[in-house]
C-alpha cells in the first residue's frame, strides 16, 4: 500500500486527503509555517477551512516535523500557494534522499532564478540539481475542483497531467465514486489553464462588483462576453506556450474557469475591486484573513511572462491587458471595461468576413 505526504494544509491540500483516505492511503498532512493554526485545530478534531474533521487516516503534522513526515512515504503532493512554491519545494528536496512520485496541486506561475516560469519547470530544474540521474516523476493536477465540495464528497472531476506513463495507474488509483480522474500528457496546457482561469475569474468578479448591487441578475450579457473572450485568450496563451488548445476547452480550462467565475476567492476579490475597493489593499486584507487571491499574484508576474512568449501575443489578449490596468495601474474598472468593449468592437469590424 502507498503512503502519502501532502505539503500544505489549506483548502486543497486538506481536501485531497479525503479521496486518498477513501483508497486506504495513509496521509501525513504537513502544514507550512503559515498553517500552524490549521494544524492545531485539525489535531483537535476540526479543520477550520473545510469546517469538518479530517479522515481518520490523516495525520496532521507541524512544519518543524516535515523531514520525518516525508521519510516513510512514496507520494508527495505539493499544495502551497504559487508564491511559496519554490521555497517549500526547495525545503522538501533538502529533506529527502530518494525519489518520490510528485503531484502538484499548486496553481500559478513562479519566480525562479530571476525569471517567471511554470512551477513544473522550476521543480524539474531543482530536482535534477539534487538527483541528476533519477527520473523526475511528476504530475500537475488541474480542476475543476472546489475543495469544500470535494471534502463533502460532491461528485467532482479532475484532470491529472503526467510526465510519465508510469504514473497512470497510480493516478487512477486516487479515484472514488465521487472523485473522477482523467489523464493527459499536456502539462503545459493544464498549468496555463489553472493559472489563467484564476486571473480571468477576477474580471468576472469585477463585473459582479460593478453591477450586482443595482442590476442583480441583469448583466449576464456582459459576463458572457467577458467569459468568451477569456477563453479565447487562454487558448492563445496555452498554444503559444507549447500546450494544446483542446486542453483549455476541457476540464482544466473551461471547466475550472466556470467554477472559479461562479464562486471562489478570485471571483470574490474581483467583486471587491469592482465595488470600489483598492486592489492592493483588498488583496492584503484577504491574505491576512487566510484567503489568497491567486489570480492577483498570477496577473502580477504573468503579464510579463505572456509578453515573453513573443509574436505580439499581448496584443491578442486585450482583456488580460485591461485587467492588469485595473489592478496595477489604478484604471477605473467601468471605464477600462468600456474601453475594452470598444476595442473589441473595432476588431470585429476589421475582420474579413464574407457575407
């Protein structure tokens, strides 16, 4: 039987322990130095974010005991924020002296050696520096998965992007009657989707913040316009990065984006911004309350990453540019989205359509 360690005791890290436990996999749930209260509460029998006890096969462990927690396991899930990923994975590598099956739940780009890269790229480089002769056994896990729903055993489908066929049976072994797993080899497509669905769900939230108080239920037209454009832009980014468009229009992209745009921290962050809150201050306020708006972090470093992909890709992602102006250049949300709409109208008119 396999045994797993999950690094990160927040929403997703804790939620994945439910299907793992259902498959009789013992789990060491290791909180980071930011998760002390979560571990303490979980040890007392109640996870405060999931609002329920963890399964009986789960052992909550403080960060100080991380080295011993990974010593006797076969599988390591990384479930920390993108901002903390490089630091945490580095410390995990310092603590191990053998190979593991790695599964990444982290969503977002990371800063590594002075550049912005996908988390898998950073992890691969870090792993090979320590274990140059070993195979890097890695999977990037995509949505659409709301952690609380998964822990409530609501039917959920997830996509696992594998770098080796040797991981296929292992990944399928995490499935249950309520947790369905699909497999792909398109790690780039899954990672781009899981990163930018967080980014674009912020703009859906901004639309809610602008109109919800006065036009409840009466701005679906605009939301649909934004949603459609976001999907087009995500597919272009994924393809330019080396992924496949089909992945973006499957669970990892449109599925996860649907969930994120309907609810969640990134949509809620956007709603605050749309209702007039300062983007920086509301991010910090949410962070202090233990709610990380990953879309803010991904947008902050992702805009330059998109530009680095070349061929004027940034000019093909006008919604991304407008969102950046709202969040980081203090542009008025309603005026900026009106400018975006006008620009799109002009683009449509220039299309060479034969009638």
